[in-house]
C-alpha cells in the first residue's frame, strides 16, 4: 500500500506579514497622543496670570505640587496631605540635589495653603522651587 504525501502543504512561510504589527503600532501611537495632554494636568486649576515661559529643566528633576481651591494637595498626580507632601519632597531632594519643585496653585485658593508649602520647604532646606503661572500670551 502506498502512502500519499502532500508535499505542497508542508511548505513554510518565508515572509512575516507586518501589516497587523504596523496597525497596532499606529493605534498605540494615536492613543498615546490623545491621552498625553490629559495626563499632564491632573487637577483642574486656574493659574495666576503673568510670568515668563519656563526655562529648561530635565523632566526627571521635576516634582509637581498642585494646590486646589479647597486646599487639597497633589504630588505628581497623587492626592497627599501636607505632612506626606513635605516628607516626600524632602526625600526626593536628598536623593537628587537637582530636584526642582513646581508649585501650581489655583488662583482661587487661599494663600495660606501656598504659604504652608513654601514655609515647610524652606524650613527643611528645600530652596529650589518655582511658582508656576499661566504665561502671558504673545501676539
């Protein structure tokens, strides 16, 4: 008895179809482009008007503190109380002396919340901070 072998069905595929991979890459790129602005502003703030456009600081050296209108604090997007905030800032500046703290306060928040952060930073030797404002629009 003779066995039948289909040699044509055992042919391997020599080329990889990369079209689905490119489709996936483009979809991920579009998702990243759309969600990036949402990640940058974690708290809805109306900043004070005025100020200048920021200078060059490396992103790894920046810690962003946000102060809401009701006095709630956020550090890099995470809700914290004042004690946790100051402890984390102190730990970050000891680990990296080039750390710059960006303080973004809502224009409707009482100044006591902003002054509490600045005062606690200065008491612990943290002097590299920047009060962030909405830059004036150029014509």
